[in-house]
C-alpha cells in the first residue's frame, strides 16, 4: 500500500534519516496509540505512588509487586530468553529494572532505619 502524507518540515527531516524504518516506526506508533491504560506501565505508578506517601520502614520492607506486575515481568523475561525483546519491550524492561533499583534503595534505607531504631 502506498500512502502520501503532508508533514511539517521538521518531522519530514527527522523521518528522512530513518526512511527505511518507516514501517517499523508506524507499527510501534500504532501499538503505543492502541495500548490500553492497563498495559505497559501497569503497576509501576502504584509503586511510585506508594513510595510518594512516605511509608514506614516496615511498609517499605513488605512491598511486593502486584500479581499483574509480576506476570508482566515474568512474560518479558521468558520472551527475552526465547525470542528476544523488540524495542518497546526493551524500553519497558529497562523501566522495570530502574523501578527495581529504586525499590531496592528504599528497602535498604528502610532496613538501616529499623536497625538504628532497635539499638
């Protein structure tokens, strides 16, 4: 199928450099556009909101991923082992890794606070 588009000059310039990847760009863009609110970052916002509420050290140490978030992570791990991840999935995986880093830092600080309060 051939499509003709009128684009702003700056966008046309950017796309000119990657014109051989236009089908992939459109596919990824459509996937992003069609994604339901429950997909992708589901669960991450909940964890960030929880941390923003300044929970107690005990609450932080008890923090676990929701079953839905754990399922998403497990599915990405399995896909990475078998077929590899596409660009969107790789970005999502990196976001999960960063979130895990933040939670680990919070848990480490919570543990230190608990230990210092018990002395």
